[in-house]
C-alpha cells in the first residue's frame, strides 16, 4: 500500500467518523446520517478492499470511541454492516470497470442501504436478546422509516458521487 492510498483511506475513515457523530436526526434506534458517503466513495473509486477498510475501520473507531457502548459481545455485529457494504460497493464498481453512471450509483447505493439496514436489524435483534431489552416495537418498529431513509440517501448520493468520482479520476491521472 502506497502513502497516497493510505492517506486517502485514513481521510475517508476520519470523514466517516465525523459524519457518524454529526447525526442530523436521531430518535431511539433510528438515525439519519451521511456516514455511508465515504464508504461509497472508497468502494466506487478504490474497489472492494478500500470500501471494506473504510467501512470496517470507520465503524470500529466509531463503535469504540463515539457510540457510547465501547467493546461488547455484539461489537462485531455492529461493525459488519458497513464493512460488508464497502466490500459490496467496491465489488460492484470493479465489475463495471469503475465506470458507473448515476443510475448504477442509485442501484448500488440502495442495495448498500438495504444491506446495512438488514444487518443492523439482525445486530439489534441479537444485541437486544443477549442483553435482555428485546421488544418487537424497538427492533422492528421503524423498519419502513429506515428503508425510506436509505432510499432518500441513495438519491442524494447519486446526485453528488458521479461528479466527485470523475473529479477524483482526473486527479489520479494527473499525478
């Protein structure tokens, strides 16, 4: 791994942490945040390993220092959604030779959001069962809201990412 790639990944991880902390809407176990943006950038621009690193390391740092829960038995379950999301997005980008248009970015952003929502739901279910706070309403009550938020965020990301990825490619070719 060269210095430029390592620095880029570190900056994207830092942005992930900041966006995770700066949650515009947080109600009970629902949060509307832009934390997936750096994971999508890493995956679409750098591939599956970069997406996995940004999602996994960013989630780990957030979980450890900023979530308020630290390390618990279910910490790996909370890290897994964003790590796998980065891997999925990067694998999709690689399958398209890193040439994705707005429609494809909408598709992979929605797929990523649904993956994260599903895996977070499983993590919440396991966590609530393990620690004795399970209730159907808590775990499943706002599922439709989470899905809708994921779709809205995917549309927002798709309006920004094509231009950003194109700009990053130009920067890479100039150096």
